[in-house]
C-alpha cells in the first residue's frame, strides 16, 4: 500500500521547527489532520487536540531522550587526511541483544558522506576492517553488517573513548538534507524526554514534539491521562524502505495498569450502551510508542509490564492488540512507519483507503512533512 501513496513534493518538507517560522509561534503551531474511520479527513490546529479527546482517554508517550548521535570522522589510519564521513551512532548492543552475545558492547553505526551544506547523503558502509578516526583520538572499527546483505548499518567497536562521552563532547543531532540548518539539541527534545542515563534515541520521537507544558496541562484538566513508555530508537532509513531493527524498550507497571484500567472502563461503557464515543481509547503518540506497547501486549490484548529488546514489526497482517488510535507525523511513502500506521488504521476500517484519502488531503492542503512538520491523528469511527 505504501507505494500507492502520493509522492511528497520537496516544498512540503518542514525545513525549520514551527517556532522559527514567525514571531510569537510555539512548538504547537502546527496543523493536525484527523482521520475517523471511513469519514473524510478533518483539518484542525494542533492546539485543538484537547477538544478532540475525551476524559478517560490515555495518551501513550515515549520518554526517550534524543542523543547528539552524529559525529564527524575520517576514514584511514592517520597517515593521510582520509575520506571525511559522518558517523551516526544508532544502537549499543548488550548481551541480551537478539543478535547474540558476540555483538555485546558494539554499536550499530551508519556512515554517511557530508553533502557540503551541513547535512549528509547516503554512503555504503564497509568493508570489514575499515577504521574511522574520531575526535579526541578515538577510533572506530567496522566489523560486520548488522543485517546480512545490507550495507547501511554496521556493527562497530570504538576504542579510545566512551561513546556517550564522545557524543556529549563532539556530537550533534542527526540532520537530513530537507532541513535548512543545524539546530541545537534542545530543538530535538520533547517535553516528555527523561534522563538519558538508561539510554537514548538516535533520532527524536517526533510525534511528541509539538506538545508543550501548557497543552499537557489542558489535556490533564480535561481528564486525559498520560502513560509513559520508552523505546530507544535507532537510525531510520531516510532514503528507502527498511524494516525496523531491534530496539530497547520499557513498558513500566504503571503504564500497564493505566492501559488495562482504561480498556476495562471502555468495555463497561459499551456494555451499558452509554451514549457517545466510549472513553478509554488508547492513543499512541508516535510509532515508537506503538512498537513499545504492542511488544508488551499478549494475544488477548492485555498489556503487561515488560522490558528488553523488541524485534516486533507491526504490520497490517499482524494488526494491533492494545492501541486504538495513533498520533503521528506524516511519513514518506517508502517509510517502514507506514506499515504500522496502516495496521492501526486497518483495526478501524480499510486502512489503505483511510491513508490514501488522508495523504491526498494532506498534499492538497499543503501540510508539512518530517520531524518538524504537521501531525496526523487516526481515531476509531
């Protein structure tokens, strides 16, 4: 289905954060496309979100903090200047990683070429044994592809420095060519971002970016609840479809309880045939929150506290078990996130048709794409 969506014109890429597009604007100065079942998409300001939700609804938010995961380097052993590259640090493996203990302590990395304008362009990784000189006299050694047959992500060993300290001193947020300029790390943190001591994300959980403290307070005052999860995202494939790789996640006991209680309230309201839409919808804020919550959901749909690595790929065929709705950014037709979005939409109606109508409306109405762009709320009819 993804390939059937309209191509996104370059001019619809959000090049700067919303708050930099005019005086007096805040993070929440973005638009919100709303899909409800088979109904025609509706257009709102994101600040109207509290009026679109009901008391008892639960917003599941990713609290992972964005890391300054892009670090400059040069290929070579130091006897010449070497080819300049930008290293994107994606994921650090531990002994519980699905790939096995042999990758423990390694980092999955992507090497990209500087494009001369402050961003990067794709570059094949490898070969095994390639050495990248990093700032502070550190060295990175490429060992093996993360996925057989793929040249993009490689397992690598870093010597001469601890990677978190290397990123803190020399790193910057990952940036792609559709943006105008570098932004400070604060521009890539969400209001829900927590302490990065337990890890962090190579790329921002961007669906939560437009939330502000004031908007959160308005939602809470209307009876909407917030349930935290963490999923530390790796480096996405910005140019072509790739399924997501294993990522670390946590669904804490309080979130499992909040979700179960909300689903019980909603079921009770349905049994009573209460008028109006039953409260207690579970709305994931971003596809990362979907992946975390669905990784903790059993076949019966019950969410239990869980932590570890998830290699779950949510597809329309697999469907969703715990999520009723999704608040997400607008994704390129080749993005693997669209499979997850279609799975959520399919749980309510014919998902492919919902997305075609929504994306056609978004292009027609000049919505903005990518991490600084507008949002899409998918709800049951």
